[in-house]
C-alpha cells in the first residue's frame, strides 16, 4: 500500500474496494473463476497488487466476497414493497431466483466452474445463506403479524425457503427441457406460497 493509500479517508478506501470488486466481476465473467488472477484484477482496477492482496489474500476469498455483494444486490432489488408479507416474500424469492439464473456472473460460474459455485454458494452455510435466512425470517415474522403466513418457527421456515429457492436455481439447467422460464417461476410461486399459506386457506 502506498503512503497515500495508508492515509486515505474511509470513503476513498471504500472506492478502492468497489473498484477491485468490479474488476473481479469483469474477470470472472470473461475468464471464469479458475483463470481469474489477482494480478489481472489489480491491473483492471488500476491499483497495485499489494493493495489487492492486503484486502483479499487469494482469488477464492475475493470471489466469495464478490458473490456476497452480487447476491445481496439481487435480493434487495427483488423484494417488493407493497402487498401483504406473504405476497412480498413469495414474489421476492421467485424474482430473486430468476435473476440469479439469468445473472451473467452466476451464469459464467455455473457453466465453467460448477463445483466452485457449489462451494461458494450452496456447499456451506456461509454469509450468503445466513443473510438470506435473516431476510426470510424477518418476512415470516411480518407475515405472522399480519396473519398472511402460517404459524411456525420463523428461522426453521426461513431455512426451508432457502432450500427450496436454492434447488430451483441449482437444478434449473437440468430440468430446463421440461420446466423453464415463466413456467418454472409459476411453479416455484405455487410451491412457496403453498408452504407459507395459513392453515385453512389452501384451496
């Protein structure tokens, strides 16, 4: 890190982090995870290699951080602000899953580094999953308050929602000849809504 970097204010450091993450995103979309190097990321971000290495010691940690950032942005954009808690949660989960399936970054990793996607996103209960479980839990609690979601332990229900959504994303390519696009979204909507609907409201 240069002297100017060491004395830079927090907003400048944040800008450097964002530049590195943006460069990493471009590299992964172009080359895949295995062919992405911190040297290339540093070059594209316009920073020195030590600047990158001080923040992320290896490509794996940088990509993991990148995917956390990407997934949180997708979820934040997907969650609607109108309707009862159940409709907001169902619409948000389905829209988020659809966006992940069509996202260039996730798509590249699915095509070229499937095993790494399983490690970074699906293979362990990491920050991505914890963040989603927290988000889903809050939506379920709100649904308990407004009566739109059935009774149940919120964290356990949120964890089950995560499993349903992950399966819809992870296996979408496998079942595409039978169920894809709008049809997949429609069936996922029915599955999630049916799981959350209060007892007695099933038709």
